């Protein structure tokens, strides 16, 4: 059966899924821009300079987001203002700005929508009791949009999904029509625009058309929605961004001069974009374009409402808002935030009207606050990486990111300076108010449980499976290219070989056999091929002969083989050999005895768990066949809601994808877990299972028991699992999966193989 995935498979699908907001911007940004410079009589000088400044900003910010997309899996997407980077205050600032931006997206999109309708039905501009008819239309459509969004994402997708494709087609039709009728003419760049007489209008126009940048950050948050390994996901997401922002930029450069040439910005009854459509496109295409504009602006409003649902769900679990505001309805979405948004929008329309220009100033200000935050967060990350390892690529990336950060920060200053009196001042009131409200509820409700905190972050970031971090790099996919098996000459220790062979065969990995002479003096390593030397001690030489015989017995297989012997403390030497050989996994029996020198692999394994940075697969040979070998058809993965515990997931995915295994996710409530805690953990595990199933894997979730180790062993037997998988340092609200407690008891009492992923402080956790 072919692989089935519900994720985005290519860049074009991603562009349609997330590009509605920035794709609509050319429909409404030219009106306020042209009104400023045409009325002032400076358009011939400043038009081209403003447009080229915007295109330069789009290019630099897009390049910056190429980096952000590579980091999105550890929470650096969107604004980049993550709690891990900046502290708890960042959550409240980010949430406050995001709430304002989502609401303004709804406002601007709905206002532009009724402008498009009024272009064809001028009667809507007339008023009754001082209120324009278009205001009632805007309020009705806002309520309808909220109702559709609150009926779940499937309903919203059916209602608004095709709109982005249509608006992209419309923009390219306009580009082709412009070139066909008027020729290919780019805006002229006149350096006089930056003289003292004109620079204010140049930057004023720049500030008014910067709304083309709205929604660009959504592509960073969409990375997890693509199919494929992390590098491909980031590449596809960047491709989606290029499709949308490239179309927007081309429209600015090609259609922009046509709008300037053909449209009259002083004509209040018809927008400049509609005027240009009427003059460039044959009937009935201008009317089709109006319908497309209406559909895509409805889609942008709906997308903002869906974003608000996710935001409030995340804040609810993290105790930043009352639980009632993030409560799910029968369609499994938080409906109250959407009705709050619709109510705010309706009040604004009634008191301030439905002219999109009224809201563009405050809208653009918030956009560039978020973009400048992203720029400086990305620069900070690059500086930290360069301190670890300097490369020319990172230096160049830092230079480009710094330019993007300066451009976006400068644009923020310009917007606040140019349009402070037109609404940008409200940020100095709204953000402190929202910040204080979030702080008040957090103090009143208290700190959430660790699993609730984790669940809140995952919902807010729209992702469930964390990335795997190794040597400072993150990846959602791991490989097993070199597997190490420690042997001491005993039959017990050799019980690890069949399972190691099977893994090497399925992953095309190299199998490295190692043996250690227990002694307190300096370490001596003799790798394969052997070094012919009389200095080799008798024990080391005998161990080498033994490994040669084992390798000879396995030579008929198609597995690449290597071996090495060493002397010193057993656990330390195995750990060092694994590091030196670049091992991805150590497979070993938990007990074994050497005829030459007794040492318990069980005690060595216990110490190795404590010191190793390499995952371990422990086998405890016994009478039951499952203890000696397995095809790993069912994998039991233990999670406690913590980010650390999730470090085992990439390994589970790697095994399950190769071996067609089923993944059983298990969490054990600590003691008498409350009903709320159990519900939160079940929701979290269901989210992880859904994510795994979307990648074509079989997965189910289970929350049961009270004593972690006892429950894990019991479930492994009752569910007939073939492998138990857990991280050796995980701290969460449900229990602690740590060496010396749960891990140690599981290893001692189960007959199943146990896969352990050590998580160390050096890995940034």
C-alpha cells in the first residue's frame, strides 16, 4: 500500500495553505500610498523609491526567514520571541502583540472586502442614521465568518480554501495584462526622492505599502505541516514563501506603475485596484476579480480567527487566561476567542467605519514589531552559533540577518513616526493592558503543571513532536549508521548480536564489536586490523582473537564489520569507544560473565546509562524468547509531557518507519492524578499520535496506572510489546523517567529489550 499523508507535499500546496494574507495585500495597499504622494504632488519623484524600498525589505526579510524555518522545530518560528531565549516576559509580550495582530488582520481584511463589494454596489456607501450600509454588511460577514470558523477547521477549509489559488491567478493575470497593454516598465528609482524635500514622503509611502509583509511569518509556523525530513520541510516552506512574496513583489513592480498611471486615488467610491482592473481586463474578468478579492479576504479573516483559537488554547493550558476562554466546543475548537474578536471588530466598524486605511497604520506597526523581533532573535542565535564554531556561511548569514533586522526595526520606527497620530499610539496602551491581564491571571491561577505548560506551548506552536538535538544540531530524523556491541567472551553477552545484526541489516549500518580489559592503568586501544606488536598484553591479544572469531562467524552476512579492544574501566571505555567510532547506538546484554576476567555487564550497563551520550539498547537474556530477540513489531514509548522525554520520539519514528512497527504511547499519572491532569495528558498523547499517523506510522495512546515502572512493565506484557523505549532524563508532571528510579526498575523487572535515550545537560536541556 502506498504511503498516505495528510501533510503538505510541496511548496505550492503550502503557498495555498498559508499565503492568503500576504497575497491579498496588493488589493488594498496602493490606495493609501497613492493618496499620500499624489495629493502632495510628489508622486513622480517618490513612487519608485518607495516601491523599491519595499521590495528590498521583502527580499531581506524572506532571506532571514530561510534561517528561521530551519530553527522552527525548537520554537523559534513566528516572531522568534521564545520563552527559552528571552524568559517568561516574552510569552506575554508575544501573546499581546499576536492578539492585536490577529484582530487587526480580521479588521483590515473585512474592511477591504466591503470596499470591493462597494466598488460594484455604490449604494452601500450611503448611510442611514449616520451609519453606512457597508458597515452592516461588514458586521454580518464578520459574524458569518466567525460562525463558520467555530464549526471546525474542516468547515473553514471547505468555505475558504480555494481563495488563495484564485487571488494568485488574478495577480498574474493582472501582470500579464499590464505587460500586454502597457509594456514592461519597472518603477524608476530617482535618488532625489531621498533629498530633504522628498524623503519624508518617500518613507511615508514606504510605511503605507509595508502591509505587503503581513502574514509572512505564517510560513515559518507551517514548517511542521510539510511532508519529509526537516531539511526538506524547511526548503518546501521557503519555496511557499517565495511563491507568495515573489508574486506580491512582481505585482508591486509591474502592476504598481500601471495603477499609478491609470487610477485616480482621489476617487473615493472605487478603489484604485478595481479602477485598474476595469481598464486592463476585458469584461467580465474585472467582476470575476472582484469576487476573487472578496473570497480571499474572507479567507484571510478566517485564518486570523483560527490563529486566535490556537493562541487562546495555548494560553489557557499555561494559566495566562481563565480556562473558560480556551474551552473547546463540540467541534473541538475554542469558540469564545472568535466571538470576542468578532465583537471587537463590530464595535470598531460602528464607531470608526469600514475604511481599511483607518486600521492599516496600527496593523503595519504590529507587523513590523514582530518582524523586528524575529530579526534580532535570529541574529542572537547566529552570534551564539558563531561563538561555538565560526564559518564564512554563518558570518554571511549574520550579515544578511543584521540588515533585515535593521530594515525591519527602521521600518517600525518610521511607521510609528509617520502614523503615530493615526492609530500607532494605541500600542502603548493596548500592550501594557494585555500584559498586565496575562500577568494577573497567571498569578491568580498559579503555575500550571509541567504537562499543561508543555501542552500549551505545543498548541501555540502548532506542533507536537519535538526535534532531536545532537552536537548542537537539531533534526527531526535520526539515522543508525554505526552500531556498537560490547562483548566479554561470554555466551550471555553474545545474546545481543542477533538483534544488532537485524538493526544493521535494516539500516545498512556498520557493526563494531568491542571488548574491554578491566584494569586501572591508562587506556590502550587496538583497533581492527590488529597491530602486530609484542607489547600487546596476553589478555588484550586473547580478546582480539575472540572478536576475530566472532567477526569470522558473521562474515557470511552482508553487514559491514569492525572491531576494537581496549583496557581500562569497562563503562568508561565502552563510552569512549562509542564516541571514537561515531556510534549511533550501543546494543548490549545486561548480564554476562567472562571466563578470563569476571565483570558484570549489568553493573557496566548501569554506569554506562549514567555517563553515555549514545542511546543504548539493553537485552536481558532469559527463558522467554522475547528477551533474546524481537522483530520490534510493537514499540512502547513512554512520555511524561516534557520536552526531554520526547527525545525518544525520533528514534521510535526511525525504527517504526523501517520495521513497519506500531507505536504505543504511554503515560503514567503520578500518584492519584487529577481528572484534569489525566485529560491534559491524554490530549497531549493524542496530539503526538495524530502527528505520527500523519507521517504514515501506526500509533495509539494510553494513559493508565500510577506507579511508573510497574505500569510500564505491566503494559509491556499485557500489550505484548517487543521493545520499551524511554529517555533517561525526563521530568514532567506525571512522573520522572530518570536513571536510578523508573529506568533502573524497568530494566531490572522487564524481560523485554529496553531502548534508552540518554539526555545530557551538554545537549542544552
